[in-house]
C-alpha cells in the first residue's frame, strides 16, 4: 500500500523512500537532509511521490523495483542540488528584505517603517528570485565566467520592470514614513559571503548579509 508523506518536520521522506535512497546513495539520506533547505526537501519529496506509485495489489518485487527506480531519479536531482551553493541569509537581511512568496508592494513599506534607523529606501525581494541571482553570480560571476573564489562579494543588478511579484521598493517621504512606490527601474547591490566546507557533501555556501538600493 502506498505510504503518504509523513508530517514530521525532522524527516519528511516516508520510510520506504529513506530506505531506498540510502541504498541507492550509499550513505544515509536522513543525514543528507540536514544539508537541504525546506524548499529543496519539499521538491525531493514531491519527486519521490510522483515516481513511486503503488497500489494494494502491487507485488513486493514490483514495489522494490519501483522504489529503486524512484530513488535513482531522486538521487539525480539530489546530486544536482548538492552541486549548487546553499543560500542562507543573516537574520536582519531575511527580516528586512526577503519574502518567501510573491512580493506585495506594501511589504517594503511595512518593513521599512519597522526598521530602526529607518533607511532612505527599503527593498523587498522574492526569495527564490534573489536565490537564483546569488547562485548564478557565485558560480559564473568570476573572471571569464568562472566561479568566484571564497570571500566577500557584491551582487549588482537592475530591478526588473515590471517586477511580476519579485521585487518592491519603498522610499522615506518628507514626514519620515515609508511610501510604497510604483514599480520602476533602480539598482540593487547585495553583499554576500562565499565559503567552502571541504568536509561536507554540499561544499559551497552563500550567505547574504547586506543590501543597498540606489544611493542608500
């Protein structure tokens, strides 16, 4: 019988999936989950669920075969994930500038008003949008399109117009409050660190910690 995904936040992959993946990978998949972001675990669980389909009448040999095939598919994606840097954010960066969903233009105004001191501008970015820009910059932003060396770097880009829910800007008005602006073209600089952990299966890590917009 098909086993639905567990609701556990520690180990969301069903037991049959963990067993098949551990066999296929050659190491414990549960330990590998610690190197994944929540959205990555969700993607792998969905990939497992769509590839491992059994019914009450599915024979044990067929279940084993399907589990092996599904595990191979998930392993391919897992290896691709491990080959890309893991993106994290400082607490203040996430609080001030990141939205997990599409960006409401008023979110930048609300977060700008909550900051102390209040900046001239406050930019909020959709997390998946910024994550893609950071990974691209870290892996191809060096000389001649090579990966960047470990250390501190600055990702510079021009905001999209229209933003399509990816970015929003608010500006401080004469009274000191933030006012949400209509989408427009402006320049953003994100400072981030790139580091290598040679002892980890996921060796590269990006940490964004500061953002500047226009003349801020």
